[in-house]
């Protein structure tokens, strides 16, 4: 077993990055050696202070070259979702080429789905730096690529997988972010907004479907097709969350995204994302948590249905950690990232994908390791 701590770079100490920083501080096997920030108000500040915890003696910088020159085992890339990942791709290539393994919380679920040239560029960077690239987090990553995949272990003949994520966006406490997500838009605005939603979220769900097609059907990207769509549920009357936002009649209370995945023309998976405004407007009656995931595996001779919700403590009925208003879903993403560090650092150069102990296969000989 390795004795020295894993040297970690935090690439983006925002909400997600700060959750990582706080949890890393509780683990002696990890050591933060550098942090890349994008805002001048964070540059020069102690990384622990940025995360709202005790100082750790490492200051954040906006100097990317300084990060590339830093000796580290792994870079945890926790950037926001965006319609264009060109800059991120360039940065990740440099990190990989300089010998740093990369774990990203948003992109790189299954790079082959983005095209052979894209995948080869990343693989060449991995080979040059003898490094590995991995996606890990909550969704994408855990909910579909691990939990839903594992649930197919109960199937002898798999028919279809449904994964639904429901999130009450009032928890963001940010009117601007709510508007950006589509909450409060009019019906005549949605066509334009859905184009942006597809640019930001479409590639993630496409890659998730492609990964599941690869794991379950051994299907290369050429055999996989995805369809993306989005629609809104509109308010029948004005709805207000005090000191946050009022959604007027005929404005969007819920934004729904759906990606359908096909292998050789057969529909095998549906990935749903539901954002809603206020618990009263949850699109599923049985939801009693601001974050809820429902997974359904339709199969023979038995089908299974799973549900998941999270909060700081069920025993104490606390949604947040004490003195910490970070949404629990960010910790739901952060912990699997930390747990993946040893596996990624120990892997041969190249892509490291999610895995599960057993899952459905058309030929079980494919499960041999």
C-alpha cells in the first residue's frame, strides 16, 4: 500500500471544488499542492479559506503555467458546465501531457462518443505524460454509469433502462441561475433556450448513453444514436418564493430534458433531467426531498426500481452539514471523486471508465476479468 499522500491539484475552487477541498482536509492520504482559480478575488488567497475552512498553506493562482509546472499525482477538474469545452480540452491535454492524472466532474464521460479525433487527442496526451483521464461525480457518473449499470445484474434479458433526476432549483438561492436554467421563461422563449440547453447538457447525456451502450452491448459509437428533447411545464397562476423569484402565469415552473439512446436502432435507455421551482411543483408526487433519483430497469424475469435521495443526516433530520450551506448533492459528487483517486493514479495511461462488479450482458462471458 502506498505510504506517501497523493498530491492533488484543485482546478476550479468553486462550489464543487470547495466541497472537495473540505473533504480532502479530513483525509491524511491526500495533500493539496496547488489550485487554479478563474477570478481575481480568489487569486492569492489560501485554498482552505476559499473553501470556508481552516488555512492549508496553499494559495490559489490564475497562472495556468504555474499549475502545469507543479509536480502532482492528480488534478481534480471541477469546472462549470458550458456550451463550449474547447478551452477545457486544451487545459486537460496540457495537464495530461505534464504527467498529471485528471479526474473531471463534468466532461469526459466517454470521449469516443465525441468523435475519433477528440478521443485520439486525449489518448495521445495520456501516452505522452503516462497519465490517465477519468470522469467521476454524481450525474454524470454515479447514478447511471454505476448504480443503474449495477442494477442490471438482476436482468437475464434486458429491455430498457430509465434514469430520472429531480432537483428543486430553489436550493440554488440565485435568481440568475434559475433564469439561466429556464425557470420563469415564457413559452415563446423556450425554442431559443432549448438550443442552449442542448449545447450544454446534450453532450453529457449523449456520452452517458454511449458509455452504457458500450458496457451493456459492447457497441462502438458508430452503432449508437441519441435523441435529445426538452420541454417545460408552465404555471397556471403566479407562484412566488419570497426573496427569490416570482414565476408568473404561463411561465416555466419545470424544465424537463430527455435523451434517448439507441443501439442498432433499438431504444435501450432514457435519461431524464427534471428541474423544478419549489417542492409544490415537483413533477413526481412521491418526491419528499429536494434531490431525488429514480432508476428503473425493465427486464426479464424480473424488473427492478430504485430511488435515491440525500441530505446531511436522516437520523437527525438535517438537510445541511453543520455550519455549511453546501447542497448535499455536491458532496454526493465529491466523495466518489476522492475514492477514485487511487484507482486512477494506479491505472495504465489512457481512459479510466466507471465500472461495476456485475451487470447485464448479452453473453456473460463478457464479464470475465
